[in-house]
């Protein structure tokens, strides 16, 4: 076998291996998107079911360590508590997948609420625009005394790779984590979950509480089709290249 022929066959082998690896990766990503589609559909169904049920009583304090996010997150809860209005933490948000009434940059107002039977639950009282960050600009929104609260149980979110560093000195956080916030602000022991408040509305309208809607974006089928299409295109390009190569040989 001559040197040019060896080189030619070596080039074909390298291109074939590269193509097979590329197609395998693209198909793998497409299959992963199909799995994500099934997961997202199950989550939407689960949320819709739990959010449609009438609110239940807040579990007693001794049960809190045994609560399971897989079973209890997005449950609607009712309870009575007194807000500690001079204490609040602001969690930055650019919008919400669960609150279509919230758009644009702003903050969730996390406020500790003391239960009559003991214990503190942090309540996300709702959204305030960025220009109403200062509590003095919305002082009329404070709720005094014991308040009947209805909301949705949530668990701490995970910090992402690109999540900014929290700014406790400026009272700004970038993840919704009640225990992290409580430790930084010396609130003492708090529930391992927090409550996204539905009612009552704040006097003056801010913070803006509201109901959750199970309207998560589910584009995974389109993503899967795109990745499968790229795999098919790569196979087509390889076929055209290989056909031309053999014709020239």
C-alpha cells in the first residue's frame, strides 16, 4: 500500500471516528432532553394538583425536621403568626416562572413571622420593584398583630455556578434560603422551609403577594428535535464528504 493511500485511509478513519463520536454525543443530549421533558411534565402536574387543593394547617413544629420536600413542597398552608416587621431580607429576582404578575427586576421581601405556639417561619411576603427597595418607601405595607396567612410551602433553592455572592451588609441575597438568611441576620432558629404568601394583601399594595400558577416553560421537545436534527445533519455532511472522497480516489 502506497503512502498516499495509507494517508487517505487514515484520513477516512479519523473522520469516521470523529463523526461517530459527534453523532453519539448529539443523540445523547437529545435523549436527555426527552427525559427532562418527562420530568418537567410530572412536575407541572404535581404542582397543579397541590396548588388546587384547599390550604391545610401548618404542620406542628416538632414535625418540621421530618417534612420531605418531595412530598410537601408546593402544598398550600394556612396559619396565624405575627410578622416582625422591622426585620426583613431582600432576595433579588429578575422575574418568576410561578408568578405571571411579576415581571422585571426587583426583590422578594422575606420577613420572619412568630407563631403563637412557638417557632419562627420566614414568609416571602411578595414582590417589590427595585425602586421600592427601601422599607421606608412602603411603610404602609406592614401588617401589625397576629395575621391569618395563606401561602405555599417552599424549600431552599440551590446556589448556581453563576449566582452572585450574597450582600448581607446591604441586606440583599441572591438565593432563597431561610436558614442562611436567618443565620446572617441573627434571627435564631427558623423553619427549614419558607412560605410564599398568597394572602392577606399588604396595605398599600407592597410587597405584592399573589397566587402561584403552574406555568413552567417546557421546551424540551423542541430542544430534543434540534439535537437529533444536528446529529442527522452531521451524518449527512459525513456521507457527502465520504462519497466525494471515494469518487476522487
